[in-house]
């Protein structure tokens, strides 16, 4: 009765109360959603913890690594699902945080075990960095199953996931965004609706392409500084006060200098995301030599067995004496 009265007041109440009441209604409705996570590595698990802390009902978790799912489920009081269909059964909103295009297609397959089984009325919020076409395909499959989907591309890392300060860019229908928004606001200060399915993924690809170019460039600048015998702490300070400044300098500069490559965003992910951007460039007839060069460096890290290092680890290829040619 209270929810019904609040909804009526939102629709017919005085204009000066309209926005606060709509916000209150949406917040209440978001607490009625049950949430499941597919993919509970470092990002997914911390997003689940954050939503649990904010009072959301996180009912189910699933991961190919059963131990990860079991440990998180015990911690937050969720159920471990053995099948994807069970995930959909136990939640109204399913948040996916998987690794790549192949993994996304595997969980939304049209045959066998799939999140699409019994999906009518459900909302899928897909947070992986995958090709834009995958998000478009998933939206079409969800609609065919009577469900909806929203891409929610993250331009942040593990700490932000736990603190609820992710930068989220969403793509899909406005209705899907509005349904997910109260949940997303507990993960992000300002989730942005970019446009139709695929558009947020395009923006995310460009964000990571530029970030990866900056990372490779910073590694070369500091590597050359080391070869010249410069004080790298002083050099980083000078960079920060000049046109060489960047967010990457703040996040990765000291780690490059000190060889601390604890992983927040891996070289393997940097290589994958750069290739997504390059594919978009090639499809549009563009030549991007800087993006090509940065991608080759990250691909080299992967091929030589260093893909699990943080992207700052690319400095190992440029600093004198650190890498055998």
C-alpha cells in the first residue's frame, strides 16, 4: 500500500515534490530487485560486496572458478549457482562481469545452459569490456527471450568497485537504464547513459585505447630518463607540472619506477581492449599508428608471459637493463 500511494503521489503530486518522490520511489523499487552476479573475480566480487553493503539483495553468484563463487557466497550470504539457468531463476537483475567476447557468447547461448533460460522480465547488466557488436547481439537475444539488457562499461578499477566510485557508461534502451539506475548509483557517483546498445562499448574502447597509448608513452619517457641517468622522482614531478602530465602518470608512474606491477588492470586486458578499438578503426577506414604501436607492445607482454602484470609492467620493455632483447 505504501509503494502504491507513493507511486500515485509521484504521478499526480505537486511539481515541487515530483523529483524527490520519483527518486524515493525508484530507490525503494531498486531494493525490491534481487541481484545476481556472473563472474566474481576481483571486479565482480567487489561490486557484489558494495551492493550488499548498500542494502541490496544479492541472492546468487556464479563463476567458472567454483572456489571464487563459494567464498564470496559464504561472505555475503548468497547462493552458489551451478548453472546459468539457476542464476536467472534466483534474481531479477543479473550483472555479468566476464572476460571477453567468447565468454559473453557462452553465457548467452541460445542452446543448452544459458542465462536466457526463463529470462522473461529479467534485466541483464553487462559490465565486461567486449566488442560493441556483442552488446547489440545480447540485447537482441534478451528481447527475444522477453528480457532486457544494458551494457554498463566500467572505466575504473578494483578499488573504485569496492568504494562505489566506478565511472559507468551505459548503452541500451532508456527504460533499461532507468530500471538499473538506482542500483548503478550505488556503484557509481554518476552513471552515464551514452545511447543505444553498442555505443557505450565504443566509448569505452576509445577510453582504453587512449589510456594504453599514454601508458606506453609514459614507459618510454621514464625509460629514456633512466637511460640518461636522470632522477626519476624528479622527472615525474616535472612531468606532472608540464604537458607530459596525465592520469596515467599519477596511477602508474611510481609503479614503473619501482617495478611494482601488482595487477589492477592487466597487460592482457590492455591488449584485448586496444584490439577492439583498432577493429573499429579499420572498419571505419582509419589508420591509427600510435594505437597500433601500443597494441604491439601489450601483445608482446602477453606473448612473453607477462600478460598478468598490471599495465604499468609495459615499462619492463623500455627501461634499460630490465628485459633481454
